[in-house]
């Protein structure tokens, strides 16, 4: 995987030109920041091309090509392992999906949602835009506090098991 300082519109045409393998826009982090994922040698080729264009890029310190065709290899088993997960409706809690890029009901969070969350692109930028949009014709955003909790500092340069 590689983080790139560019828009989806800039990167998708470059990805289509890559040879001998597959890569995809895996995460839309912001209007000018994406993460690409796919075959390791194709990601290296993509990195070379964006480097030539003098665009920011950094390979991520991960061993798995999340949100790419590589996740299809484990999708069925993953789905089987979480098949007993039941989505539950909640009242008073808003859930903004980075998979769908909008607010969804928590009763949609069943096994198929989580399999898609593993295999499909992350639309973080769309979800954030939706969350901070004014509601009900006012200037008040839908949310006024954001906390991000993540299991891995993948963007840290030189990440080691000792960090």
C-alpha cells in the first residue's frame, strides 16, 4: 500500500496504465490524499510514476494489501467467522460509515457490511464531509466532536515492532 498526495481524479488514470498486475484506490482520505493498494510490484510502479510527477508518496508499513482484490482471498472465511454477528438498531446514536461515505443505520452493520469493509474502498473523506455538513438548514454541523481510534500507525515512517 502507498499513501499519495493526490486526488482520485489524478490517480485513477495512472492506475489504469500500470502493467502486469492490479492496484486500486483503496482509501479516499481527503480530497487530495488517497491510499492505493494491490500487488506489491504494481504499487512500486505506481510509486515511481507519482514520484516522477513530484507528488508526495510513502509506502505504508503493512504486510497486507487491505481494500484490494487480495482481501477477496479471505472474504469468504472472514464472513463465515463473523456470520453470527447481529446488527442492532440504536436510538440517539449516529453512525457515519467510511465504507458507504454517509450516515447509515446501525442495523445495517451485519456480516456482509464488515466483509465489504475489508474488501472495498474506504470513503473516509465523503463520510467526514457528510458529518460536518450543516443540518436542518442551520450552520450547525451534524457532529461537533471527532475522536479517531485506530489499531495501527501505518503511516509512521520506519515503524518497527519496538515503536
